[in-house]
């Protein structure tokens, strides 16, 4: 079985906001995964849905048949680089603000191409 992957690097969302949705779709068929993500009202679910659609398109481009029955073999969200900013606080102090990024990886398992 060949795993066909798609990645969204430097997504401007915290990895902790997307990881629960990656756990939700891992191991399901692509049709079940799309249905599960479609009705969730979260921005992270939208990003993961787009990466999953890209992985499906990549598998179809490589010659996989019946792409809705492919299995989601890999759904991983890694931390990316962070923007460091500072917010002024009382008595001349400053508090850090860390704007995090994520790398979203999705792989679908296709039969031998």
C-alpha cells in the first residue's frame, strides 16, 4: 500500500486547536472523514478538510481508483515557528504574546499504483 500525502505548512493556527480533528479522522475512510469534518464549525476543521481534499486529489492524480474508499493513514499536526510579540503592561513591564503556527500533514493509503 502506498501512502499519498498532502501538507499545509505554516498554517496560522495553533496546533492544539487542530489536533483533536486530526485524531477524529485518523483511520477512517476518506468519505467518512469528509463527512465528519464538514459539519464542524471550527476553523481548524476547515483547514484540515482542505488538506484532506488535496491528499485525495493527489491520490487520484497518481491513478488511485474509487478515491472515496481510501483510508486516512496519516493525520498529524506539528508545531511550526512562532511569532513573538510583546504587549505593554502595568508599571512599564511587557508581557509576551506568542502567535503559533502549525504544519498539517494528511496521508491517504492507496492500493499499489
